[in-house]
């Protein structure tokens, strides 16, 4: 049994788990294994196969982990050779025969890159700016009070029943830890737990953001965590998936070793993607600034 670390840009996929008639990351992995002769066309998945988590459509990963029985020659580099450019295997670990990538994970970490201009930011003439003077005036441009935002994260940390923040009907009691650090106009939100219900991370971020912007009172957190179901008009919609990354999955008994060439290929591909998207952002900024006020 061998476990592989997989990084991927999720924006072009309908999530990680296989689905009929739409591209998924899992399909890309299985297609690569078939090209390598490890998985037969009539076999749905490799023997012993399991994955660390099922990321939603649009969500990316740095440390998604898959494990299955395979020949000794299958290294991350070999697997990487048949994967598409936006999916890369970069490390591996030998695992015991009874290893299960889902159940044996002791901790998972997600990171959300939340665009969140601070409420106390200053304009060039020294006057405070707010959401009403933002370029678009839309919800993504609203300024955030960092203290209110962090207070919401603290209130959402610990063992709680999150039945109002997931479509799941079972497994809603979880024990996440939520923290945030500011990097310019972004709040980098890290959420860790041994496991997560569906859409929970994105709804946690969405709820904390609504409190931070003042759209909702701080009491909305306690209301959401209460035993009573939220009526539809009070429901918390999930935040956008694209800023979310599965950044770490811990296995106490595994030691992952990076494949030098596989890791370099992943760094190169995503470095090029970073330049492409940064350039696209500059073009959008040029168009915005070019329109007369």
C-alpha cells in the first residue's frame, strides 16, 4: 500500500469525487492509472483505494492524499507523467496494508483566502474608507472589522453541533479550530479539525464574514449554533469555493517523502498559473481604472 500527496487547481473540476459526465480530480487520477496499466478499464478503482477528503467543485488542494495497492515502481514522478497539468503528485509514503486514507487521518487543515479590506484602512488623503466607496459597491467590497471577525471565529471554535451550517443530517457535531491572520487586503483563515461535514468550512467563513462586515449581529453565531433549525431566510450560504484550499492532512504513522522532480513540476506549473492569474488581475484593474468616474 502506498499513499500519495496530490496537489490540484480545483477551478476546472466538479469536485474531487467521481461523478457521471463531468470532470473530477478523481477521474483524472484513475485515468492516469489506466494509462500506466495499473488499473483495468473494467475496474472502477484500485484495490484498497481511499482518499483523505471530498473537496467541493472549485476547491483546490495542496495535500489531498490518496492511497491504494500498487507496484513498487509507481513513484509520484511516474504517476505525475500521466496526470493533467493542473493535477500533480509530489510526495509519497509507504503505508500498512490496512491503511485507510479517510479514516486514519488525525487532522485536516483548510485555508480560505478571504478578500476582506479592513474597516480601519485609510485612503491616501488620510480619511477612512468604507464599503460604500468601493469600486463595485458589491458584497465582496464591504470592509471588515477584524476584531468582530475574530470574535466570530472564536465563538465557532470548539465542539459544537453545526447542523445549521451543513446539508448533512448526520455527523454534524465537530470540533474545529478557526484562526485568521491579515495579509494586506486578505484575511487568511485556517480551519482545522479531525473531520468536516459537507460545506462546513465555507459556511463558517461566510457566517464570520457577515458578522465582521456588520451585516449580521454577533448574536447570529449563537443563533446559528442553537438546537433550533434556521428558517430559510436566515440560512447561511456557503462562501465561494475558489479561495479554499485543503492545505494539510496529518497521519501520525506515515512519513511522506517528496519526489524532487515531481515537486519541481508542481511548483513550475502552479508558478506559471500564478503569473497568468496575476496578469489577468492587472488587466481587470486597467479596465476598471480606465472607465471615467
